[in-house]
């Protein structure tokens, strides 16, 4: 199992609770020879939010894009706030609040990076919300 699924699920739940459920959520670990990266992508019409175990949170929205000013393991509610602002055409604000499971996730990612062979095909998990 991919270690970031619990975080992606927590963010998804916060987005649903805020009334801004993504059209799609994809959690994956791309198969590359030189990197061990975990990714979660949340998509709406006009907005894409991407979390990476290497680079943290980034967004693409109409006329905007770039890193989000949130912790790599931001609290799901902080991510939902950022998405709500983007959906209203406003820039997201800086949040420092961390997810309560951040420390465990960081350890799990480190363990995963150490134990995953470079050429192992890794699963992708997608979820659509209608």
C-alpha cells in the first residue's frame, strides 16, 4: 500500500466537508528509475492541486499557478481553505498548520523510499466524486 493514501483521504474528506469535493483524486507513485516520489492530484474544472512527497503542494488555476504557501503535510482544513480561495479567483493565504498525522507519514514515506525497488511497478489509485 502507498503510505500517502491516508493523507490524500484526509484531504479529500476535508474538501468534501467544505463543499468543494474534487471531480477526481488520483494517488500514485510513478515508476521512475531515479526517484521515489509519491503523488496525489485533486482536480476540478479549472483547478488542479498536486501534492508530492518531494516538493509539497502546488496548484494550477486560471491565471495562477505555483507552490501553495502551506506545509508539505498541511492540515487538510488548510488545504480546503486554499482551494476555496482559488475557486473564488483569489490567491491562497499562507497556513502553517500541520496535519496531525504528519510525523507518522514522514516516517512511512522514508521507510517506503528505503524499501521500494527502483524498477517495481507501483499501483495507482483513483477516486471520482460525483
